[in-house]
C-alpha cells in the first residue's frame, strides 16, 4: 500500500489545498508513502529562488540537502496541533505520513512542518504568509 483508500485533496480553510480522507483513520495508520525527488546540497540555494521553495523538505543526515515529495506529500498543511506526522526515510527515499491521532472522516490531515508534532516555534510563513515545509534555525 502506498496510500490509504479514500485519500483526496480539496480546498482547505488553512491554505489553498489540503489533504482529507473519506474514511476515519485510526491513530498509527499509515496515510501515504511519498517517493521524493532528491535535491543535492549544491542545488538547494536554487530552490530558494523558485516556487518550489514553499514545498521542499530539508533532507539528509546533515540537513544540507532537500527533497520534493511526490504523490500528495506537498499538499499536507501545517498545524501546531497536527493529527499526523511525516517521517523522512533516507534508505527508501520516501516521506511517509502517519496518523498520530484518530482522524475523523472529512477532517483535514495536518502535520507540523518542523517535523516535531509538539514544536511550537514560529515558522517563516507565520510572518510573511508564504508556505514552506521546514526551515533551519536562523534561515530567512
């Protein structure tokens, strides 16, 4: 299985499009396995000057590379009270989305872009209104 049955995108009250499911997802459910497009460290700066800046994930053991999630991976919106999390699988080169709470049918599936569901640190887009996946401390 690469994604749960009934997974779909629709207009979101949070931002643009978001991810939803027609079925209730129990806590611990694997929602989706997204293959990635790997961006090597020497090309990451280029992303900052494109629309992809708003959708990449920091990647690599040293957080010096980037990845673009395929599938629906770039459509999960941020929440400081997420109901799902993403797991970076460096060996399989995937980003896996898993429910950390039971998610009722029709409720938007959200993740904390910091990668830690309990992190409350502000994100760059909180100040500018632009969506991004995750930033390193001090990056503008």
